[in-house]
């Protein structure tokens, strides 16, 4: 039985560069970055104020910055063009298709590979069964991450609402990481942590990230895979 670890970050904000520095220190590449290519260069600094941290920036990379290689060696996937709550478009499904396929086309143009995954803007509560049906029928997206924590290590049955173990901002993260390191699983197991780059500034969790990555890359029996690599491994298996 294998143990897998995967990570993802949403929004494609400038803090990702510092985070990648920590990843590279440990040779870690198991992260997928979900980005909004209709908002490149956008400044959403109101997000900081929303959490009572007005000094924290929320600035997305520009296309030029993306092309300079900031995500080289990492998986980049869809978070829609403009970050809408997709269920608002259930009555106009062509808008859902446009938000996803437009982002996927830009990602292919900039990074060279067509994405097969996304994370839902505002999480799984911002989609309905109808939204998911539209996505499966009109796009090539085959996995979509939500936000509600499972606090568990089960392999997802349903990749259309792929729920993570927890967010890095969650105080339980390191306890879960230590539990996962000790785990002798009866089945294949997955520890999935996600976050937004700006939250590491907001909650000062760079040290927590480093502790997590150190634990995961230091354990000989844990396989680090980005979201797309993991999806491909297990979607094939689940079909059988
Ligand atoms: Zn987002």
C-alpha cells in the first residue's frame, strides 16, 4: 500500500514565488497551481482588509511574470478566467464553458500543456450538480478540488468534488502530517493540503509550510505527486 502527498495553491498570487523557494529547498514538486488567466496582474488588496490584515497583498502574476518561469517545473491548472461562483451561470451554461475553456486555453498557450483539472472558485458550495454536468460535458476538466476538510487520508471516490484533507491555515495540519508519517495504511492513502499564497502572509504560516514539506519529503515511504499526476494514477485505477 502506498502513501501519497499532494498540495495545491489557488489564485496565482505573487506570494507563490516565496512558497516555491521553500518547495525547491526540499526538492518538492508535488504542487498544482490553480490560476485565473482572465485576471492576470489584478490587484485584489481588498482581500487583506476583509480578514483584518490590510497590509497583506493579493496581486496575481502578470502574463510576463508567468512567462519568466515562476512556475517552471510545476503543474498549472484551471481556476476559471475571472473567479466567478460558477453556479450563478447554471442558467447560461455557455458562460461556465467559457470561464473554464478560456482559462485552459490560456494555460496551454503560456505553459504548453492542456490542463485536466481545476479548483472551484469559492469551493464546492459554489457549484451544483448541473454545474458539474456542464463541466463534464463541455470541457476537458476531469477533476475539481473543493475546500471542505475531510481530515482523513482516503483516496477520493469522486474526483468532481475532490475534498482536501485540510488547509495549511488549519492548526491541525502538522498534527495530521505527523499522523500520516506514522501511518501504516491498509489501503493506498492520500494526504492533501491546499491553501492560497496570500494566506501564508496573512497567518504567518511559512514556518508551518516548511515543517510540512520537510516531514513529507523526509519520509521514505511517502510519494509526492502533483494533483494531475495523482488524478491520472487513480482515475485509471477507479475505472476498473
Ligand atoms: Zn480562488
